[in-house]
C-alpha cells in the first residue's frame, strides 16, 4: 500500500481533479460515516475551495 503524507498531491484512481491531502486519520467515529483510514483532501473549482474525505484505498499519488 502506498504511504500518504499531509501535503501529498493525489488523484482518485477513477480520475478527477488533483487534490492535496490536508489531514489523515480515522473518520469513522461520532456522527461521521467516513472511512477508518481516510484522507481529507482539498481542491479548487475555479476560485471555490472544496474538500472531502476519501478512503486512502481509492487514492493514488499524482504523477506528471
């Protein structure tokens, strides 16, 4: 499995925009229904900042 770190630029394995990992952790507790091994990713659409948590298994490091 690829090791991810905060600041890594990633893409979904299925495609989509390049995103930056801003946090890594367990997002399955409390009211969250997120993944146990998740990465909080941020990206921009024009000037709008978006963010979402993704299971690290669906991410790959960005390659030029």
